[in-house]
C-alpha cells in the first residue's frame, strides 16, 4: 500500500549517543542481534510496507554503511526506479555539511522534489522494532494529519536529545516537549524518531525554515507549531529498543535472548540483512553453550553462556564467555574468561586473559584490538 | 562487447537420484539439502565461480521446479552476468525434433547451440551431485599444457573399492590408454570423477557422431569417451587430490554430512579462500536455550535448541524442543522435533514434524540402517519409526 510513500533514513543523526560503537561507523550500521545492523530494521519495516524507494542520509563514517547496503538487493531494493539512494552530505566552498536535521533535509530537497510519492517516512537509524509502517501511513491519512509522530511508552531515557509527546483522545498531539526532565520511573510517551509527513508539506516546511533561518526541527517547527499544525501521535505498542548508549545497547542486546522478543522481531522471518555466505557454526566436542545466540561461521570449543556471538566468532578450548556480545570475527583464546564484555569487530583476546565489566558499564573492546 | 568465453561449463543436473529415495521424490538430486545450509549444487556452482568460470549451463530434466527456483538468476554465486552467467537448460521443442534428454551426451548435444553462442575454446562437463572443492582452472591449465582433446578428472580410490568405479588406465605421462567401467580386476586405482574438459571443436564433432549412432546409449562414459579413445584422440587423466564425495546414496549423503564435524573437519566448508556460496535463509542466529545441549555438531541460522543435539548436522530453522534428543542425524530446514522425541542415525528432510515422545531410528551400533523421513511429513506422538525405514507419508504407527 505504502507505494505512495518514500522512505528517508538518517544514518548519522543520533551518533553522539553511542560514541564507542559509532566511532568507526554510523549509528545505523551498528551490529545488532548477532547478524544484523540497526538499519536493517528500518529498511525491512519500510520494504515490508511496500516502500520501494529509500533515501539514506549520510554525513560521515559511512564506509561501513555503504559496504553493508551494497546495491540494496538484500532488501529487494536494487530497483530501476528508486531502490536505495545514498544521499551524502551536500557541501561546497560556502555551504558546510549539515549540522542539524533541518540542514540535512535542506540538503535532500532535490531528492524529495523529484519523487512522485505522496508521503515521506522519516526514520532515524537508532531504533530496533518490527513496525507496520503501512499502518502508520493509514493512520496519518485517516486523521488528515500534517505530521504523524510515532511514540512508545518508556520509563527512562538516555538520549542526548529526545522529544516527549502528549496526544489528546483523538490522537492529536497537544503537548510536545524537548528534553524534559524525567521523574523517577513514571511512564512517558517518547517520540521514537519515526515520522510521516506529506512530501509537498515537508518541502514547504523546509523552504520556510530556510527563509526564517531556523536551525532546530524539534524546537522551531514541531514545538512551536503544536497548536497550528495537525500533529498526530501514533502509539507503537510493540517491542522497541532505543540504542542510545552502550549500557542500553548491552541491555537491549541481552533482551534478544528472550524468546518472546525474538519471536516478535524475527518470527515472521522478514527482517532482511546483508548476506555473507559464512559456513554454518561448528560446535566442537566438549563445547557448552547455554542461553545464547550463535550466528553463522562460529567455531566453539569452550563455554558460552547468556551471550551473543556474531558471524565468525571463535571461542577457544577452556574459554568461558558469559553475558557478553562478541562481534564479527572476534577470537577468544584458550582458557580466556570474559564477563560482561562487548567486543567490536575483529578483536582478538589472548589465551588465559580475564576481562570483566558489569551490565551498567560493559567492558568495551574497540575494533581490531588485540588484548 | 565480449564475443567469447574461454571455457563454458555444462552442469548435468537432470538425474532422478533414485537411490536417495524419499529425498528426491519431488526434487532433483542437486537440490537436496546438504551441510546445514547448502544444497548439493552449491559446491559445483561455487567451484565454477571460484575457478573463474562465469558461464554455466545447468541441464535439468527430473523435477526441476525447485532447482530452477533455487538457481534463479544466479546472483548468490555471482553468476548473474550481462554476458554469460548461469542458465537453466531444459529439454525443449525444436523445429526438427523434440525429445527428453536421453543420456548425458545427448543432453549436452541438444544444447550445442547454447555453447556455441559463447564461442568457447573449451567445455567443462560437470555433475551436480558431488561434494568437493576443486579449482577447475588448474585442470584447464593441464588440459592446455598437454594439448589434450579431452581431460578427465580422476581421484585415487582404495584398490579394493576400485571395481565400483569407472577406472582409467594411464601411461606414465598421464595419457589414457584404456577405460574400464567397474572392472572386476582393476589395473589401476584412478577413478573417473565424471568431470571432463573437452576442446570444444572435438566435443561437437563426437557428439554429432554419437547422435547419428542409433546403437549408442548417448552416454559420455559408455559411448563418447571410448569412441574418442578408439579414434586415437589425445586423452589425459588429471589427478585431483582432495575431498570428493559422490552423494548419490543415503549412506554417502549421511557420511558426507558427518565429514563437516569436529575441530579439524575432514571437509572444511569455512575456508575464506574458497567460499561455498548459497542462498541464505532469512533467519536470526541460532539459539541454544538454558536446557539445550549441543555437542560435536553443526547448527545453522534460525535453529531453536532446547533439547540435546549430538554429532548431528541441523539446517536452518530447525526446532529441537525440551527433552528431545537428536543423535548421529542430519535434519533439514524447518523440521520440528517435539518434546521428548528421539531421533537417531537418521536423515530427516525439510518441514517434518516429529511428534512428542516419538522415536525415529535407533542407535547407530544396533540400527538396521539409516532411517529417512521425506519432506513435510508428520510423525505422530509416541510413534516408533524403526531403523532403516524410509517414509514419505505421514505416519501414525503400524
């Protein structure tokens, strides 16, 4: 149905929340759940809603993103008309690359102008969910909304920048706050950085903002016009994980060990990702694996518990890996011990090493390190 | 614009594979699952692309639908090419004739037009039912270096088993002076692998002659190769040293799967320098629960293991529920082994449901043979399937 919508994914805009993992990559290309990247959820949700054109706004560090996306065929987005369209920052001698969302949008007006779809779905690459975008667009149409913001009930937040919304009984947002103080464990409605807006309306907003010299989409467009614009809130009730800090990354990753979470996200087998042709994983005689996710290409000789192993991870003899997330091609030496560790890609842990963190502060080992 | 390919591969994938029984009831043998995430044809197609051969004709005849869909446009093997790539070649109706492929040679003969389109110097003939990693480029180099008209890949087999194979008797320089099909008293341990490189012009010539011979069975091994040898063409054996398995029988298929297990597997499919490409499942990583136990096994994506798995190969999306046990078995994708069920020394095809507390097969030591369950069948709760049985229909007990 949502052929009448074009997708736009902001791959970098939330990078500052999780510097450990976005040092070498965009937040959208952070590895998740053993074989995915965060952007896979955004792309799959769009594709499953019938969207066939997705513009991907990049700013820096996007080599790994480009490598991941390739031609887009793994998401069925290698298309003659549309498909994945990378939108690198626009800059010249006078215009520097964008520093905020409005400038980023201004940079893609050419892309928006030449599309034919009625609506735009704006999506940040920092969330994990399996969401029916087609239903969001339907909701938007039914309410004759100018803007529809998707929100999720949360009890805490770690983002540097966040928006809370309060819809009335008709769904129209009557109150919209930026970075309000969150008290205790009270529930609040957090905007989860998924928005539907009519394409021409969005272009008007951008043009108007440029003329007025605005710099904040949240403050100067949304918050300021909450009374004059028809901004509606779409409540998303499903599983949603906001990857907004390393501790959050750790927590939400561990949630993937829960069958209910996994069934919701992956049960329908329609989250797509890049295919790499690794061999199936090999469990050697004497290996002990409990409550863990193991991707392709792993070879396990030691003990693995409450952990997530990405593609091509090797766990040596006598090694004990607990409560840890080991990304692609991590090698754990014989008799090494890991507890609450997050290793980035291509990390090597020597034999008999002991590494430990805690869930609030996982021990992070950056890409390509040998320890 | 490219106008020629040095070497075109022709992959014979039309055989029924009747010795795989229920596993090939409605799919061609090359489409049978293997090694937790592959299909048999993946090995030959991967060998082609890894050897720099990007033009492959796949000759299908028996139950081709699934194989056609699997090969598709060839993209998983990087064989979706503007010029060349992989092409499915089914028997077709021609102006003067229309017939099924009658033998291996006839199948190739009917597709001479396909080969000629690429104007190749050499043609590589392959079988779609072997598990091995082989660099055909090296064989081609040998073919060119010896100036042969035909080169036959061969492998050394134990001499006591040689009488099961087509044996090549060769001179010191590797040239062949005699073929013996399943000889009672083999003179050599060099067995033909059914992989041939022909100089293209010679292939066309002998295929045409063979086609005109009404007494011919239209088979490479029985007719075309002996005819070439009798005519004095230069034929050489090329010695392949490495893992090679014809998985044409249930036992061979089971054994080849087991060769993937262990710290130093007999057959390594994870070599980054020789990747085996395949279509990949859309599934999350495999999950082993708190109650799950996996030992000495290979497990693909999407599996959910709550029971015990030992010395087995599990394809994608297999579920082994709590209290269930899988030992010495090959389980293909999507199969569910329900609570308390036990599967021993078996090959279970895709989409099978094994009911609670059912028993399939028995301990390898005492079993009468490998138990085989065909696709999408359902084994009732508490049912016992005796060892060595081959089932292709739902089973609720005697």
